[in-house]
């Protein structure tokens, strides 16, 4: 479960990590009042659950309350990578001297938490890992033993920090790890952690909670804003939505798109035994994403029946206001009936995943 930056910062503050003075607002009038309260230049930060919002124009800098009003008016209602901006965080501008990167993630290959730190903060860590991997220090804490403050300070030292920064940065590394453990997180990240004349501050905050642990965090479960249907859904950066019945089949469909030069916009696994209603809900969900140009529905019927899939498709095509090209690979249980339903409605289909993936990519390229 992803939560917004303002929510993550509240948790970080409760855990003893300094954050900038900030106020979450939903209207330009509230933004103006917030800027008046903060009494200095502010950043207006779109609250969306996707990365790269800065590059997408989702962060603006206001020198006064009037500009805060203006920029908030511009941001509320815009779309960033398929997600509408409904609220912004009005946050004090920081006089930044240095930027660092801190994160704790689940390393599934090592079956341990992984702490990653770098002096190169404020940029994509993937870019740092690719171009200057020596700038990233990694450490696997033992999940069966207590992570001690002296270990966090040693990590800060190995970042190459000056002696005056080792203790404060080490303290934040330790606190970030405590939050990671307490909330059963998949990732807890600060990028950037900044040095100002007033001290070390978390200028950004990212926290993703393992869905399977939400029964232990009832207070966080109510913050969930992602789709809550029974299928697994992840937004990606491409323009072809991928829907499949089974995680492996969905991933294979994504691989096929990449092979033929396409870029997936979604991973959506409807699971086994999906009903006609589930199919319709899944299609409506991806079609509502304006980033999606083509939908690739990849179904190999087992428990899922091809006729249910076909009926779900037809219902969406009848009712949907947004017309998006749909490429269907349909085979398996009741495939003859499913294919007959599609034929009767004039909807084409493929029985080969390779052919369907290639067709989806060609359609998408023709729309460019």
C-alpha cells in the first residue's frame, strides 16, 4: 500500500525524523492561507502516488501567498502519469547545502532488509546505480537481531560524510529503520535528506506498507487510496495496458510487448476464476487511465471461462465513454463460445499471445 508524501511525513515526524513545516490543502484559498502561516517562500507539491512528479511539472515554487494560490489553482485537477491531482502540500522552502539518499527496502533475493545510502541525493537512485555505483553503500541488517545506533553511525561513516554529519545522519538512518520495521514496510525512503543551516531534514518521504500486514495497522488501512478490487493492479510508465488471468501470464504478456517494442502501462492480474463483472471492472479501470492508448487482454482460460471474458468485454464496449483499441488473446475453457460471442459483436481476437502482443504494439505505434 502506497501512501502520500504528507502522510509519510507525519509518520516520519512521529518517529523523530525532522521534516519541513508543511500543510496539506485541497483548494487555492487554503494554499494561500497556508503560505501566510508558514511566512516564507513555499514549494507547492502535488500529492500523487507516482514518481517523477517534479519532471512532470507537479512541483512549483511560490515566493508569496498570491503565487501559492495561483500555482495551486494550476495544479489541482491536472493529471500526472494517469493520476489526478486532488491535493497539494504547501511546504516551506529549504536553504539546501547538501543532499543525501537514504532508504530501507526488502531485498527478496537476500531475504533480509537492505539499507542503501548515498551522498548523491535528489536524483533517481537507479541513475546513480547505473552511472556511479560506487557512490551507493549497501548494508543488510540481521532481521533477527536488534539494529543498534552505532551500526547506523558506521553506515553514515561509510557514506563518506564529514565527522560532524556522522552522528545526525546516523541517527536518522536508525530511526528510518525503526519505522520500516514498525510499519511492516516494503520501502521507507528519504530522497533527498538535506543539510541546511538549521540541521538535517527529510525534504521528501516515501513509505509503502505490505498489504498483508494491514490487519496490524488498522489506522493506516483507512489511508488506502489504491484500487481495492480483488485483482492485483500496478500503474507503469508505458501506454499499453496489460490485463491477464494469473501473475505469470500477465508478466509474460508484458515481456512480449517489450520484445516487439511496446511499453506496458499497467500490470493487472484478474486472477483465476474471474467473473464477467471482474473483467468489466478491470477493463474500465485501465481505460480510465488517460495514459493508456491500447489495451492488451491476455486470457488463457482455465478456471476463468472464455465466455465470461467475452461478455465482460462486450458490456464495457457498450457502456464505456472512452474508446480505446482493444486487442484480445482468448483461448482455453469455453473458448468456442467466447469466440462466438466476440464474432457476433464484431470484435476481433487472437489465439496466439505473440500475435496479439505484436498487434497491440502496431496499433499503439499507429496512434502516435
